[in-house]
C-alpha cells in the first residue's frame, strides 16, 4: 500500500470572523494525482495556503511525511519537497525564463541544477526556445508553464497546483492539462485544485468536492465524474 504523503484532518481557516474552511479532511498518497474541485469561493485556495504555511489555520492538523507541519513557513516546506504553483502564476517578470528556473532551485545545494533545467526544457520545449526572454513578456499560458517548471526545479515530493487553467485560452488549457498528466506520469505526486471539474477528474486517481468550506463528496475520480450530483453542479448537466 502506498504511503500517505499529505494528510489534512479537520482543517479550519478563518479570515476575521468569517470561517472560510470548516473542518476539511483529505489525504494524498505517494504516486497519486488527487483533484480538489469546487466552485469559486469554496475554500480550495485557502486550504492550499494553510497547507503551505501562508495562511495560519484556526484548527485541525496538517501532516506531511508523517509529521505535523503546522506553523512551518513556506521556505522550510519547499526544502522538504512540498511545493506549490500558486493561482496567478507569480513569475519573476523582470527575470528571464532561465533565471526563473534557477530561482526554483534556490533551496538546493547540489550539482544537478543545470541538468534539471534541461529536463524542464524537455517537458516545456517552448520555454527552451525562449530561455533568454523576460518572463513578463510571455503570454499567460507560457507563464503558467514557467511557474510549473520553476516548481519542478525544487524537486517536489508533492506538487500543489492551484487553478493552473484559470484565464487561459482553450488551446492552452489543453496543453496545460497534457503537461500535468506528463508530470504525474514521470512519478510526481500531485494535488490539483481546479474549477474545471471534468478535466481535473479526468486526470485524477481520486477526488474531493468542496462546497462552502467543506468537503461534501469524495471517492475515485471516475465515480465522481459519473455522479449525477457532480455533473449537475459542475458540468452543467
């Protein structure tokens, strides 16, 4: 049986008097691609922020590699292999593509950084073509690729992707999901947060549905994709 790499139990997160996440529980096992789906405002991004130390939880437990990580900063978590690609990409716009990738390896101290940049370029050939271009001059889809490539440079054990398809053209959405499948196929464990329920569940092993700060459904991805409640709420059927 695969090891559980990330476990969230009874997570609560509040912004002032508003409770955005209300006792959420889920797990991600080694080698899985798990999708967390739900409408805008369901609490998905807030959940990721709590996991990665950028938003303090109000309650519950977060365990990574079998140990509690509550209170740890993002810097320490990245060094341990828990890496997030944030919503909105967040590239260093005045740096080149290559410099952005080098920044992704900032926590590393080994001799394989340059070879790993070349590995990223095999996943994202478009980045290789433009390796000396400033990130801020790229399209949204290209910056999303760069943000994902930068995260891979940290050698993640668990990669958290927050709304990677948001704001992209249909053609670029197709490309991004192809890349997510490729990264997973190469052995990276992924927690994918997405509003595009059909595409997210189509890639995933398992899924969780969030609504108003709570997990309302969970199960094998195909079962969720075939569930009439999911199809009615998120696929317009």
